[in-house]
C-alpha cells in the first residue's frame, strides 16, 4: 500500500492521534525512506528529513495551539492542575507528581 509515495512496508509508526486519523511514519533502515518521517492523515500532510525535524515542528504547532487556546479562553484558572490523566487502566497520578508550572 502506498500514499503519495509513502510505501507502508518501508515505514513503521512512531506517533498516532487518539482523536483523529493522523499518524507519523518513520522510514525503516535500508529502505529509500530510511530515517525520514511522514505525517499522514489519509494522505501525506508533510514530510520531514528526520525525527528531530518532525519533533521540533510538532512542538511549534503545539505552542501555536496553546497560544490560540489562551487567546480564546484566557489563562488557566488558579488551583486547576496543569494536566489530569484519567484513562481507564492507567496508574494513579499523585498530586505532588503533577506539573502545574508550565
């Protein structure tokens, strides 16, 4: 199977979204795609030279998302933890282990 030149057999998944069909595929060693990363959402959204390029781009996109959320909804209210992890089967998160300073 191939999409926009990304051959599935030449890649392995390195990231996937829980909310959408987005997946990041990294090129396997000894293939033409070795070391590259492709961001796929049914079709190729973007290609990256290596994982670091992909990772840094995702961090910048997250910063833009956070800025938009802060603009639309204001700052996080005092007393609300930075993150709440509550997934079925996940280990408990202790209050002192939460990061509320980001």
